[in-house]
């Protein structure tokens, strides 16, 4: 009897252990390494999760009816006094002498950035990598320009210079941020460009085009965040050589909109920015999602509330290197861009380093 009881207990323990072991999960499958194939330049149909969801545009029955230009609510006075970024201690570099023969029919690179912050991701560049991009472009002999300069054929570019156009979509705070002490954050895109300009004042002008949003559900992407400083930031940008431009009011999908909705987005965006910047003309546009309206002529001009609007050019979301503004192939409303991915930058900069005869070189003003 005693031996039978011990045998039963032992058998029960074995059965229990066997059942428990069957519930233990196996080791997880390892995540495959990312492909080394460069990302193809394909126009996305939707923006990544970091991009704000477009707010619903007003319907024809709720659109504004006033004939006056909308005036934005004045921002409160800043709680601090902005201070200039300290001058560098090193000796600025001298303007290089032109060494390249003119080639005004060559291709032009327009670079597309979004956020500038950690970590490196599909739609954001780290501050250190953005600095490396600028240093690389400077070393290769490029000179910054705005989109409106490209649209007009680079009328002021010195002879022998190779233009490179920086563009920034979505007006995220990481593009232009002030610190509590009133200084520009030197890890923001504008701060990095400004600091590099101070170190190379003769051959690296302050140029970039920033496509801004004015009504989205992410506060840090409404005119660079920091609500009390929005007007101050816009004014500082245009006074220092940057171009402020439209990305529509609400990152609106122009393909899905009626002619009336498209004209409302383009007209009101332009009017409100120009109301904040008296005397300044907003002349270029970035197409949200890369989705064009059915009536593309509305990009150039239209009328809303009996008041006309006009744009001189518009940029795409991808497309690679673009044609010279003097070429018959140049369409100012379909300017292609190179997205700021390492693989794309390496490909295009490497290509023109090996084939410099194909890139645009200014003949002078």
C-alpha cells in the first residue's frame, strides 16, 4: 500500500511536468535585417505616422464669405528677447574662385527635408546627419538657393556656382526652435544652417524654402510651433534670406478636393501668410502627399471670394534631379525633388560628382 501510494504520487508529478512544458513558447523568430536596396522614389499616397492628419476642409456652405483678406489673430508678445547666435571664433573661409565653366542647361537638385531630430527615420534627419549633409555639399562646391530662385532661372547666382535648393515641408518645430534664453536652437534646421553661414558667410548664403502649415491637429507643426513666436519666426526668416511658402492650410489632399476647395486652400493660405508678413509675396507651393488637383491650372492662379491668387511654382514629393529652368522640359509647377534619405543623397551626389558636366553651373547674373 505504501509503495503504491509513492508510485501514484511520482506518476502524477511526471504528468504535471510534461503538461507544463507543453505550454512554454518556443524562441521567437529573428527579425530579418533591412534590405540594402535604396528606397525608390515613389510618390506616397499617404503620409507617415509623424505627418499630421489633414483637417477636414470647409465645405462650400461653410466657407468664408467675407470679401476682406483674413487677418490672423495677433500673437502675444514674446516672453523673452531673442538674441543672435554667437559669432564663430574661427576665421571664415574666403569665397572660392569660380573654376567651372558655365552650364545653364544642366540638371538641378532640390532636396526635401521634413523633421530634423533624433532618431534617423523615413521622414526625419538627425541634426548631426543634417550638418554632415551641409558640410558635404559645401565641400563639393554647391551654393544654397531658394525655390523662387530656381523658378526665375537663378538670376542672382554668381558665375561658376552650382545651386542646391533646400526645402522643408510641414513647418515642424524641429525646423526652427527658440530656446528659453532667447537664442536659436543650433540643433534645429534653421539653427544649423545659420551657424554654418556664420562660419562661411561668403560662399554659403542663408537660403532655404520652408513650406508651412497653418491649421493641423499637431500644434508643433503649425508655423513651427511655439505659438507666441510664430509671427516673429516668419519675419526673421524672410528678413534673413529664407523663403516662406505654402503647403496649403491643412495639408489638404488636392486630388480629393473640388475646384472651390482647392482655391480656398491656396488663396487663404497665401493671404494669411502675407497678412502676417506685410510687403512679402508668397510665391511657391508644395503639393501635399504629391497629389495634384484634377484642374492643375488652379496651381498657377485662381479666385476665391472675388480676390485672385497666383503662384509661380510648385514642388513634387519626389522625382530625382530636375531639368534646368532654362530647358524646354522645365515645368515650374512640377519641380521634382530628392528626398533626404542617405541612399538617395549618396546616389545623386555621387552621380554628379562623377559626371559634373551634367550639372547646372551659373554664368553669372
